[in-house]
C-alpha cells in the first residue's frame, strides 16, 4: 500500500492562494495592543502640549515630563521624529567623544563612568533618566540646544540634525508638518543614491581616470550564489582592485552575515585572483557598535578605509601605488 500523500497540482496551489487570500494578515490581540500603545502616546503628547501651553516652553517642563510621566521620552521622540535607535546612536557618539561643548551640554560628567564596551539600550537610557536627574537634564538639553553645538552639525546628517529643533515643541502647524514629512520621506532619503557614500568612491575613481564596473562572481564556497562587487577596477576580465563599501548607521543581525560573507569572498579572491587588492570601506556608527562583527569584517580586506578625510587621502595614495593614478 502506497501511503504517500498526494501533492496538489500547480493550479490547485495557485487557486488556494487566490481564492483563500486573507489580503491583509493581522493578529487581533497584537492589533489591539498596538492601538492601545498609540492611544497612550497620543495622550502623553497632549499632556505635554497642555503643560507647555500653561507653563511655557522651558526645559523644566520637558524635564519633569520625561522623569515623571510613563513613556515621557517616547512622546519627545515622536514629536521631533527622532527615532529610538537614532537616540541610542547619538548617546553612543557622546559617550565616545571628548568634545567639551557637547559634554557640557549633556552634563556628561554626571553620566556613569564606564569604559565603552557596548551600546546602552533604550531601557537603560530610560532608567538613567528616572534615576539621574542630571542625565535627564542633558537629554532635554539635546532637544533644546542641540542646534547650537558645532560638532552635532558636523556628525549628524542634516536630515537628522534638523529634528533637534526646539520649535517642534511649540506644536505649530509648520513644525508638525516638518515632522510628518520627515517620517514620510525617510525611506526615500535613505535609499537615494545621492546620499550613498559609494558616490564618493565613484568620484575619486573618475577624477583619477580609472575605469570600473560592477560585476558578479559566482563563488562555490558561498553556495554558488553570485556576489556583486561594488567596484571592480578596471574591469571584471582583468581586475586589479576590488572595492566593497559598507556604511551602516543602524545595527542589524544581518551585519554578522555580511561579515561572514566577506571572509568567504576574500578567500575566493585570494585563490583565484591572487594579485587583486581587496579594499573595504567600512564606516558608520552601526559598525562601531557591533565590534565582534566589525572585527570579522575587517579581517577580510587587504586595506580598510573610512570616509574620514584622512582616510580618503590614504585611499588616494593607495590608488597611486597600485595604478600610478594622479
């Protein structure tokens, strides 16, 4: 007796998806929970708005709100459009920098004295706000006076820097529209080619009259999946240099996979193109935070650069050494 379960035909499988389509999957319990969270944040924001209208727009009002109101910090972030992860990255930057003005603004001398080993999560940030008034005062100062600190203008993209605008707490139509637009256009902003640091590499190669192309290498060790290289100089037929670019502001579990893949690619290149120089541009606070993945990542490359001006100059020197470029 044949006990094999008969499989449906292609048309039957296709018809299942078409005729029994739920169109938009949703989990009712999750949806209700999320709607409750939205309602809570909205009430939180209206509470802050009423206090500002009654007492005026001052640091003490925001300070009291984030210390004493549950999820008060979430209201501040929602009004400005500043994401939780962006706040974590900014606090990480402040922890590792020694700039006097930003340190004074955020009362850094009152922050926990601990050597940087890992990024503070949002729960820890909220806990410090509740337990350390000077820390909480520093967070408020970021949104009140952040635009006055030169180093923030230097390190933050203008798209993020403009969110640190105290006028957003006036709840004017103009400020709220600005926040809405920044929410709406964030995806397009991040995806825009003009905002991609690869453009910097492309311009340097072009100025030095070096031809390049993007190309795929089918690497058996990586499951025979074609891997597209960002820049193959001068071409895939006779490559002399291969450049990969990974700029990350956010963090993700995929960064570990990326690092593992780059090592596989590096081994393949050394075996099949032993004279090729493998270059990696690895930059962004996302990589700074993921130290373990970063170590595995940089091990793959012959040379590693960031987009710091000094590193760009070192890259130009390497081009001259490899290609005799001007």
